[in-house]
C-alpha cells in the first residue's frame, strides 16, 4: 500500500508523499507539548488536597465536604482543559490527542482522589476506635476493585456473627487496618501520600489507583526500543491512510453535498462516501488499537516495570457489544466497573448501574467527537446507547448461542459504524 501510494504520488505530483496531514501533525507542536505538560502537572493538586482532607477535623473531611470539594475541582479542571484547544484554535490532530489525554488524566485523578478519600475515612474510623463508646461499629467497607463492587467486611471476615463485643471490636480493627494496607503488604496508608508515589502512578499504564502494583524484576530495553519504533511506524501508516484514502474522499464529498438539495441525491452521496471509507477506517482503527494498547501502554509498562500487561483481550471474537466493551479497552473497562458501576451498585439495581455506566461512556465518546469535529450532533451518543437494545436482542433465546452469526454481525456493525460515524460528523 505504501509503495503503491508513493509511486502514484510521484507520478501525479513529483513527490513521494503528500503534505496535508503531515503539516497538521507538525502544527502547534510546541503549544501542544507545553499545554499537555501543564495539564498533567495540574493533576498534582489532588495530592495536597488529599493531605488536607486527611488532616481536617471539620467539614473538609472526605466524608463531609472533602468529596464535594474534589468533585468541584475536577469539574473546573475538565472545563478548563477541554476548552483550552478551542481558545488556542488548534488543528484537529492536536485537539484529538489533547482531548483524549485530558480524559485519561481525569480518570486517573478521579481514581487517585476517591480511593485515597475512602482510605482517609477508613483511617479516621480506625483512630476513633480508641474510644469505642463514641465510634461507629459498622462493618468495614472494602473499596470496589475492577472485579468486585463495594462490599462490607463481616465482623469476623467470614460472615459469622461474633457475640463477644470486645472480640468484634478487635476484628473490626483488623478489617480496617487490612483495608489501609496494600494486598502485597509493602505500603500502608498514608505512606503513599508522597510526590514519588503520585509520579509513579502518573507513569503507570493504568486508570485505577492502588497503594501498590506488582512489578517485574527488570526492564527489557530492547523491547522498549522496538515498541517505541513501532509507535512511529504505525503513525506513519496512519498518516498515509488518512492522506490517501480518507481526506480526499471527504474533501470531494463535502462540496457535492453543499450543492445538492435533493434528499435522494444527498443520500446517494453519503452512501458512496461511507462505502469508500469502509476499508480505510477499518485499517485506521486497527492501527490506533495497536499504537495505544500494544505499543504505547506496553512501553510505559516497560519503563515502570508494571507487571500487569493485560491491556486488551481477544475482542475480535466478540459476539455482542458488551463483550467488546469489556475486552477492547480493559483499562477503561476496569475504571468504569470500579468507579461507576461498582460505586453505584450498592445504591441501585444492576440494570440501573449498567445504564448509568453506558450513559457516562456515551457522554465521553460524544465529547471526544464534538471536540474533534467542533460539532455537537449526538451521533456518537446515540450509537453508544443503541448497543443496549442490540445486546438485549443478541441475548434473546432466538439469537443467543449462535456465536459465529453474532461475531459476523459484530464485525459488520463495527466496520460499517466507523465509516458512518465519520461521514455524519464531518459532512452533516
């Protein structure tokens, strides 16, 4: 594909490559670099806020006003950085990177703040047991993981009632202390409230904060080199694909649509554009997947000796959209399960928690598309929410169990949906 494209360009223009997308990639590069650095550094404010909430004896405690203060800070932070590219009038390539990176660090900051806030509440409860007559004796609360929702630890840890009050208090102390200690046993809250720990979390390829992560013994520098090289190789292929097979199609379709008022003719132009973009967008999304989940996250895992490299699963074998959402982007899936579904599950039904999780995910997708195209259309939101009734049909007794059929239908909707979304956002 690359050789054919270069030969065609030499024949048509005298140059092996076009420059439209290359010029977009190099525009605003220094503004983007410094702005992105400032955005990342601004998340550091969560650390002193957590220290303030922990030391407070009044309304700034996490369980009182601290959670509200952190939430307001996150909203103001998000509004500022989402609007930043618009204020500087960046190109769409710079804007898409910055918007996605902003959402990534919003999730990282939220996980850091809310998990540490929970630990500060747990520490206060443990300290209050020094005077048990004034302390709460409710069961210890275990913060949700990506695999479990919020749970209460039973007084003896094995769902058995303990009749002796002194023994129950001793068990409660142990449960609270266990919650304050990492599963590996090397870090205990508040020892983690340090700049070095926060910097390590920023660099780790995960969206869910933990007191401690499993680590590999050493770094494989050759693996890091190959992954870094592969990132630039994939970006080169993405640029070629956009230059030769996406931008010209959209550039040709836009003026044709502008001069046509007949609904039938507009539909034909859109259908033609969608069909011409099917293969280019399938290739683009696969390259983007490789860049992010295999090479970039893998490189940061190598840098930080992060042991958990399970960033994706075999999503290509998905039989429905729920399965795809679990396996395509495991870091985001873990975040949503832990901080949205898991956090809301104790207060509402399973179906309602699932709906809220899909709503937040749909809003995130729509926000990204709106920032890229500078258009608020709602196509991405509707496409995301339409997955729920589709999944309901796929899980019905008439369709459930037909794995080959469901997988074929998944791929058809996946490839067709990408092209439709792009054409609608750009042209309509």
